[in-house]
């Protein structure tokens, strides 16, 4: 017999029938002393009366007999769902106003689930997330309002099947809010899976299949501060032209509170009266009341930091802005931009799209990004295969490259970037460099007028899509000083083409490489708004790490004792 290999401790006995601890479910049970496993030591047969594990020590073990077969990793027996209990059904109907139809149509369940918040098992309602009729995930909610989702399962919207191939949809912030609209007679409703979270990566996979065909999208999230931020991000991703904002009546912050206070008919009526997002380009103080309230209560705050302490003292970053970065050829502009956007991604979740023809082929650019992300040199002798694949997955989730087959015009680049805002949630667009855009100056327009128009398009894209637009531009040819033989220091007005590059941008940075001292200096020439930085020509000094392409802050004139960062960032 092979009881030991199965984890069954017979206590040294070899014959007879015994009751033993079950190795499959004992760790999940509150009563660790119970012995539910019946074992026939002579025949080798065994059966657990608690988790239904059965088999033979002479044969391969059969799987537990279980009428519930989720399409997710197996759960401990104590957490296996059962049809929703009368206690939970009564609570939903009497305390939350949810109809029996909504409960049954959404296949709610009950389970005793381990909750880390309380350190114990709690009786939970199971909100089951289906896609194409298959169970993908479950969110457990206890009466103490503790939550958890299945570990390792994909995060998808709740009731995603309900909005497939229909002209409208409603988006709520929670499952009970979605059930409230179902109670009111609307099945075309989803709930975001993670509450008021601006990380909408779960949306990426469903844009083309479930949202592109929508004529009207009702945003019915909570009216608190986090809900407003979620609302704005949903509108940004899905397009303000088809979004309508649901406002709940007095004393209600969400759909369920409105259902309880005013009834199902009133909740449904809110959709008919939901206003469109204000007409683009026409605003009053009321239209921006939320922003004014935040400024009034909180004041102006610095932008996002990068973790480069010396640069963060000079400049912080805000979406909706146009940043110009310049420097002579070979100074490391592109390398600096790559690390800048990676730091903003790792610290703040900002995803990036690159239009970067000078970094072709694309694999060369990705190689540099992988070295920065992992801290290791990119070769099979140094970097482990698992590290390589982890980095590839990280880049796939957070960075995209725009490389049209035959149209490098700015309009085409911006159209593809707008699609990436919707489908991937990008927050940064990098155009590197300006002179690789295909330019067609209209007749009767001077180059200066044309550049002014192009910069306006870039600024407008940044503002309308709430993105940081980083433009890398080359300077004009700089002649050396006849007396000293040195090139004069660049200014933002030295960019080839027009002074508009400096005048119309929000940020202006110059990257300089000092080959004598072996340092790179980043000079912050312009920061338009004082709360975001100084913009007075102050510098941050870096040493370049040849191993992984990272920039390490250092004290000007003192590069001794530099400690390079070779740790993985992902």
C-alpha cells in the first residue's frame, strides 16, 4: 500500500478499518481534531466524508466527486460555493432591495470563505463572473463587508455577457449596483471588477468586442471623490461623445442607495434624464465645479515624481502637457526618455506609446527597455530565461510602438495613439524625433506657421486625451566658437525650425553629455506652471550605467563612489 505517498498517516497500523485525518482538507477546517477519512487498510480504499476525496492506495487517486465544477483553480472544500442561502437571499431582498429575478438570473451563490481582514472564515455571498457562459472569477462578500476574489483568476467586468451586441450599456462601481439596475429591468449593465480604481487594464481586451459598437454608455459610478476619478477615466477611455453621466438623487451616492430610497422606476428614469458629457469647447464654472472644489480645498499640488531625487526637485510631471526634450546627436536623449517613461510607469502606472523610427528595428528598442527593467545585460549568458520572459510580459502590458506601414504623418500617428488611449489606456505618447514625421507644408504657409500648427495639434492631443506628450527634437547646427573651439551651450531656441518649439510647450529639457567628466546633465529650461517645478535652467547630473542603460543621480563634480542600481524593477 502507498498510503504515505498519498499523505495519509496510518499511525503504524497495517490492517483493519480506521478513521483518520484527511490530508486534503484538514488545513482548511476549523475543527482540526475531526477524523473524517475512512480507510480500509486491507483493501487500500479510502473516502473523506467531508471533502469527498476518495480512491485507492493501490491505484491512481480519483478526483473528489463534486457537483460544482468551476473553470478556475480548485478551492479548499470550505470555500466551495453552494446555491445562495436563504439568509443571504433575504438580506439582498430586504436590506438591499434586490429582486429575486436579479438574484437568480445572475446565479449568485454562498460560501464560507477565508477572509484575511478578519483572519477567519466568514459566510459570504459569491458574485460569479461569467464570460460566454463560463465561470471565470468569483468575488466573495461577507456581511462584515470584507471582500476577496479568486487568486490567479482573470479580472473581468461583472456581467460582461450582458452587454455583448447591444446598443447601450451601463457601467457601475459594484456588483450590488449592477444588480440594482437589473432589478429596475436593465440587463445591459456591468460593474467594474476592482471598485474605484483608475487602472482599467481589464478593459483592454473588451474594447473591440463589447464597447466599439455602443451608441450610448451610461456611467453610473459612485459620486464620492474616487468615483469621480473613475468616471473621468472611463469617459477618457470610451469617448465623451457617447458617454452620459448618471446623477443620483439627493442623499444617494450610488445606484443601490437610489433604489432603496426612491424605487426601481425612479432608478430606471435616471437613464432617460442622464446628461451628455458637456459639449467640447464650451464650459461654465458649473461644468468644472469638481475641479474647482478640489483646487479650493486642496490647493495646487506637485506633479508625479520619477525617483530621480535631484530631477524631482526641479520638475514634476502632469498629464495633459507637452514636453520638449532636445540635445545634440549622441547625447543620450532617447535613452533618457526611455528611462523617464519607464519610471513613470513603474511608480504611477502610466503606460506609453512610442513613435520612434530611429529605434528600429523594434527588437533593438525593446532590448534596451528590457535591460532598464531588469537591471541586467541583455544576453542569454547573463539573463535567465524566466527573467527575460517576465520582462517581455511587462513590456507587452505597458508599452506599445506605433510604426505605420506607409504613412508617417502626424495625423496618422495621433489617430493610432487615440486608439491606444481607448484600448490600452496609454498616458504617455513619445514622438522621437520630430524630423522623422512626414511633413507636408500647405501652399502659402511658411515653415514657422506650419510648425506652430503642428505643435498646437500635439498640445491639443495631450489635453483632450489627458496624456503627457513627449516630443524629442534635434537642434539646428551649432557652430563652434572660433576663439575657444568649443560649442556654445544649447538653449530651447536652438531647436531647428522655429521658436514656437520653446514658446508653446509646457516643459523644456536639454540633455547634455560631458565626455570629459563622464556625466550626463539634464537642464530644466522651462516648466510652465510653478507648482510643477522651477524651469530656471537648473541641472540634475547623472552617470550612465553601461550594463543596463540606467541613469544614476550624482553630485556635480563628484562621481566617485557611485553605486549603480542593478536590481530588477519588475
